[in-house]
C-alpha cells in the first residue's frame, strides 16, 4: 500500500523564487499550514522540484543538524524540506515559513524572503509524527492577469 498524499504545494515561479503555500490534506478538510520558497535558476526559468507527486522519506539535515524529510526527485539528491529565510538559503530544497517578507530586518535592504520559519517547520514536522514516508503534490499555478476578464 502506498503512503497517503499528505501535502500539496501550490506555487508561482518568479525571478526572485518559486513562492507558494503548503496545504495539509490529511484531516477532515484541506488546510493551509505555511508558505513556501524554492530557489529558481536561469532567472526564474527552472526549479529542481518539478510538478508532480513526490515520495518523501526521513533524512538528517546535516548543515542544520536536525531531522527532516527528503523529497525524492529524479536526477537530484538531498532535496529537503527545511527552515530558510531567503532564496539563497536553498539549493533546490523547499523552505517553509509562516509569512512572506520583503526586506532583510538585519540590513534593512529590500530582499524578498520568508519569515518565522522555525515555527512553520515544527508545525509541518508535527503533522508527520509517526509517518515512515508520505507524498507531496507540487503544482505550479499559471500566471493570471487580474485586469484581463478572459482569465478570471
């Protein structure tokens, strides 16, 4: 028996990153649990986590010294879910956080990122307690022009 699909990530790809939201699908109703960020390559034209349903297994994040989940993507290794604040913190991995922000509070420089990552990561991990593996469904949403009535 396959593990259930527990999460879905809906995202839009920009030059500054792939910005999304993660939904928990394991309860009575789908609920949003956090925002997400992925690094883009070739000026927003490529990401490492392609659209699809990907299997996840437990893994140690050596740089951060904590347990997490590896997303198994063909042709890529060590794609993890982990805490992050900036696109530069990610090398193909999925960063999770509670909110978006548009500046670096330490330097005051405008730099889009995500904030309160630790709290969102622990919430995500609490939803996976006892699981040996699960699936995440990644969906890239189409670009929509809010001023074009034919796209509404």
